[in-house]
C-alpha cells in the first residue's frame, strides 16, 4: 500500500539536477505523475465499459438483429450510418478531395485565411496560458496569493465551450449526413485531452520559451505518426523541408529568446511532459485527418471530438472531487474567471480553424502553420518590446521561408507530373 506513494515521491528527485518549486512539494499528490495516473484511471472508468459494450454489440451482430428505441443510438455510436466516402485497395488514406475548378489563387487565400485565424487564436491563447499557469491570483502586500493547479479543469472549460459552439452551429446550419461511428471520435478526444494536460502541466516545470522551442519541432513527429496511424507515405522533399523548418525556427527561437540562460529552467519532468504533449498531439491531428475520409464537415468533427472530451474530463473531475474545488477558486478570483473564459473562447475558435485546416490541407500543413506561429510570437515580441534579432535569428527565418518555398515548388511540380501521367499509371514511387 505504501510502496506506490514512496515511489512517486522519489521519482522527481531521481533525475539529476532537477529542482521542483517548493509549492509543488506540498504533498506527493501534487506530483504530476500521480495526477496523470489518477486522471488516466478516471478516463479508463469510462473507456473500458464503453469498449466492452462495443465488442458486445459487434459480437451479437446488433446491426442485423437489433430492434427497439435504442437501436438508432447504438447504430450511430457503434456502426455508423454509411461507409467511407472513398475506398482504396492498399488501405492508405486517400488524397484530400479538391474541387476541379479550385484555382491557385483561391487555394492561396484559403490557406492565408486558415493561417491568420490560427495565429490570432493561439497567440492570444498562449499569452493567457502562461498567465494562468505561472502567476498567482489574489496577491496583496500581506498575502502572496495562490496559484491554480488543476490543469484538467482548464481542459474541461475549453472543451465545454467548444462543444457548445459546435453543437449550435450544427443545429443552425445544414450539415452533411453523418456516417462515422461515434466511438471513433473517442481516440482523438482522449489523445487531445492528454496533450492539452501535458502542455499545461509542463509550464509548472519549464519556462515558456522552452515549451515554445519544443513545439517548433513537431513537423517530423507528425509525419512519423502519419505513417504509423494512416499508413501515409511522404516524398523525400517533404522530410527535407520539415527538417529545415524545424531547424530554422529553432535557430530563431534560441537566438532571440531574451535572457534564455537565466529564464530557462529545464527539468526532467518538464522534458517528459513535453515529449508526451508532442506524441499525443501528433496522434490527434493524424487520427482526425483519417476520420475525414468519412463524409463530414469540420464542425461535425469538432462536435464529435468534444462530446467525448467533455465526458472524459467531467467524469474524471467528479471522481476526484476536483470540480467543486476549481469552481470555488473561480468564485474567489474573478480575474481567473475572466482569463479562463477568454482562454476557452480562443481555444474554441482555434479548434474551428484546426479542423478546417486539416480537412483542406492535411495534418502536416497544419503543423507547419502552428510551427510558424512560434516564430511569429517571438517576432511580435521583438517589434513591441524592442528586442533585437541576431544574425543567427535572421538566418533561421531565411531557412524557414526557403523551406516553405521549396515545399510549395516541389508540390506544384508533383501535381503537374501526376496530371501528365496516363490513366492507370501511378506516380513516382514515394519514400
């Protein structure tokens, strides 16, 4: 009984050179690994019964033998209402359907719209995220104030607003007939919750510039996850440009971060949490990309994912008794309430742009846009606060845009080459 708590207490000190703030050492229950397992147990209490029910209905061939009031609900959740829109013999993800009359200028402005929406939503979201997780509330001359510690409640706030927005949009506008089994959204939902939780928790152990630097290198993990999840294949130039983008943004961030030697306090726990964030987030975008093979709109995707996100998070919060404590914290600090609501608004708007971008351009292009967002955040800081861009930082920017131009050029050449091929002949073998 006592071995597990002792192990959890000793884990933070096992990493060489790691120092945890005294506020995080109030009890062994405040350690992130313990909270991760507690949250995972809460999710498992919902996932395991759901999995057993799905297997039960499939073994009984409920689609053919089922009757009654619950039949439409079970059919929608377990089996779906129609097959995928496109089939391929090799099982790989089909190319994204684009209207033949879509011009290059129209595609460019569509991409510009997606990039601008993502930048505005997540630049604001990043500023609020750092404020909520690293600063105290209610501080006075006599009282140092208190920090908000429950990252899962912030995830719940973000998802409940996104669920509401997507539900209202689907109810008020005409949407395609939904065909995907609802349970398939749970995979992306669970990985999305875990990636968001890791992102919030990491700010307790590392500085914001360190987190930004880690996000700048997500392009390659997303492509690797695409091969694993969707069995995608990429050209050699896609690997090359992804590596150049990561290197260029990293050069810019490292050279432009002010007082990085002093402000960056990297700990073992922070590194592990960042690795978890990258892995879960890479899986999420690729699984969502795979789900778009069903006939659905981005808002339907947003609604389906957030249905399960709300279910998982509220179930886990109620089991832990953390929901009421977080609500009491909101009642004590009106400033935190305003920040949490605005954080949720930015997250909901950002999700709309995420699903639309992935649907139109794919997971890798979405990650490139989000990677460039990191550079724009530092660039805005330089313009507003007068920070200088070093030679290495300027070289990093040049590398990033060179890689982007190379990617656009190579993609246009590949499209022209595939159009010239006779029917039935496949393009050049991919790597």
